[in-house]
């Protein structure tokens, strides 16, 4: 299945000069969505993980059914102030400023193997912050699975120490 045909492209959104890749059209097609989850499942089975980590918010879309199919746990990686209990935080740089992601401290234990699943790899900031959180808690990132990779933005280079599987690639 040619998944690129299922991705909507919006030029100059959200600002001029950006070519926005919209997954909503893919999600509306049950066969395309099933194909994505099935392919992610094939890759994930080989990664020997016991937890799927899902960055907010669109990582939830793909990571939740994947964890279900694998029969393993699911850990949200959220924006600040969204998780109860004790959390660990990691700040990361954005093009203009910074952001923070958090994981509940007791959600990952030493020796856990985590697959991070998200919709998009661009500069890699969010996923790098998530890897640091996993490792702070003694876990190991067994791989990163993403739907779309924007190859010209350097995310793969930032995450070069990790296995990355992307299903669709675009230059910027």
C-alpha cells in the first residue's frame, strides 16, 4: 500500500514555508490505518520490548493498538502537569524556545525495554527527551517506530544511537 497517497499535504500551514503532513486522511481509511498498525507490529515483535512509550498526543493513536497487539504495557509521555504522582521530567529545545515532557517515576523499572512510537520524526527533540526519561529510570530503548520522517530536519542524526523504523519519508 502506498501510504504517501493517504497523507494530506497542506502548504504554508501552520505558517508560510511549512509543508504540513496531515495523518487525518490516513486515519479515516480503515484499511490504511490497519496496514500501519500491522507493519508497526511486525517491526515491534522483533524488538523484544515489554512496554510501549507514547509521546503526547499523536503517539497515542499508534502506540495504543500496538501495545494491545503485543500484549505489553503502555506508558504515556506527557506534557508538564498532566500526570499524577511523582514524575521525572526532561526539557528539550524547540526551534524557538523549549518544552518539557514527563513520565511517572514508577512506570519504568530498571531492565524494562521500551519501544517509543510516534507519528512524526522531525528535529527529534521530543523523542530524544523521551529516550532520556526512559534511561533516567533504568529502562532501555529497544527501538523507535514512527509513521512519518522528515529527513532534512536532522532527527535521525540526533537519535543515531537508537534503532529507528519510519514508514514514510519526506524531505522538508
